[in-house]
């Protein structure tokens, strides 16, 4: 029986999706210019498949352990249906791996109704950003296909919902969300950590874009902290971002940046000081100042490349969050964890956060970014205290 574990590992190793290199199919066809089949080693190819296979393998190992040692299993009822034949268990495991391995062929959902619901319910305090995202995506997805690329640039302070909005977009456009092989998220510190390797990164990035586009008719690429990307890295994307270029896919690019955040915050603060509601802020109040702030920034990619060549379709401004918005974030975290909502506990978390400006203390300095950690820490401390009092 104990020999079942090595067999699980063997099945994982021989599974065809877990390869260091895969064939890259050009968007124009299977063959290259000379009629020869092209093969390019994908950068970090198979990483998502390995992650999912590892997770599934771990779950089945837990099931096997519960079958072997039922007295140490918390969920005995769940495992009563397992066959006494370990080969049956392994066969079932391998079948499920095969069923779940072909992520590329899961459908593109484009659930615009769900997108609107999620953005309006989960992205707090961003009436302008929600409206812009919905309008631009709906137009892009429902038009006759003449426009091949949608480029959105999200700007704002940390913790204001830029990453959350990008994740919600992926969740509603693809069945597997950000786990879909139609999506890629690039993080400077993770994917492009060394400035001296920019040329190599360009090649790797181009291969990633080509690989995703070859098997997905509507790829989504998200670049986090664009202002921290190495200078010149994204030059290889210009042909894909140019609306005049002919492409076989309808691609969506989303760039997340902190450039212009100070200007956005200043507009919101001026409205508050004038006694006006933030919901009165319009796109006209933000668009021109935001573009001016980007022009004056040191971000060469946004200023001298994307902006001057008019490659960005929408500049989406994320406003700084007030206390009431942070409370809503805390409520979401509590509900997601299945905890009872306690106003006093939430208020204690809010009191630990920093609010600015120094005199007015209106906006959360880090938005909702620390709410999850604070609630988690406070919950553990509360449980520990309760345990000591028993």
C-alpha cells in the first residue's frame, strides 16, 4: 500500500502536459515561413499545468492517507466511498488529471452581465473606473471584429482596486479566470528582475505572447506595476498594440500603474474640500490632468511610447478610498471567510490603518491592501485569546 505514493509521482512525471518545452504554433499556421515546422521552447512553459497537477496530486494523496489512517482524518464521511482497491484510486486520479489538463480548450465565457455585477459589488468607491471598464469591454467584444486589440491603462494609488478589477475581468471573460491559458499576468519583480537581462526578457516575452495567441482567440495580458518595468522591455509589443496591424486574435492588454496617482488623489481631495461628493467627479475632471501627469512622469514606456503613439484606448483612474470603502472591503473579507460580521472588530481594524492627509485623514494610505492581513492577524489573536480563557 505504501508503494502507491511513488506510483502517483510516476504518473505525474509521465503526464504529457508536464513538459519543459512545448511546440509553439504560429498564429498564421503550423509551419514557418520555409514550410518547416517551428518549435520554440516556451518561457516557463507548463508552469500552470504543473501547479494544478501538483494541487490535484496533493488532494489525492490526502485521500489516500485518510484511507490508510482513518483515525487521523478529519473528514471521514468524505472518504467512505473510496474503493478498497488502491489501483482503482490511482486510475480515478489519473482520469481526473487527463480531464482537467486541457485548459486551452475551455470556453471563453464573455459574461458581461456577471462582469457588471462583480465590478459594481466588489470594486468599492470606483464609479468612474467601473463605468469605463464595462463600456470599453462591451464595445470591444460585441463589435464586428474590425478592432483587434483593446489596451486599457489602470492608474491609481496602491490598494484602490486595480488588480482586483483585472482579476474580475479574467473571471468573467474566461471559465478558468486567471488560471486560464488564455491569460497571462506579468509582474516585474518576478518575471523581469534583472535590468541587465532586458534583451533576453524581450525574447521570452514575445514567445509568451505568441504562444498564448496561438491557441486562444481572445488572449488577455495583464502587466502589473508597469512603471517598474525595465525601460524598453515592451517595445516588442508595439506591433500587437498597433490598431492598424492585422492579427488573428482579439487581444486585451491591461497595464497597471501608479503613475498619476497623486494627481488623481488631488482631484478627489479638492472635491471633498469643496463639499462635493466623489460620485460627482466625471471623466472630464480626470482625463486631461491624468494625461498631463503621465507626460511629466519619468515612465518612458507610458509617455514616450504608448501615449505619444496613441496606443492606449482608455486611461482608467482609480480614486483613493475613504473610510467607508475600506469598511466594505473588510466586510467582503469577513464574508468570504465565513465569519460573523462584527462592527467593533471591523472598526478596530480600520483604526490600525493610516489615513491621509495628516489633518483631514480622509483617504486610506494603502487603500484596502492591508485589510486582509489585519483581519487575519486579529482573528488569530482573538482565537488564541479565547483558547487561553477556556
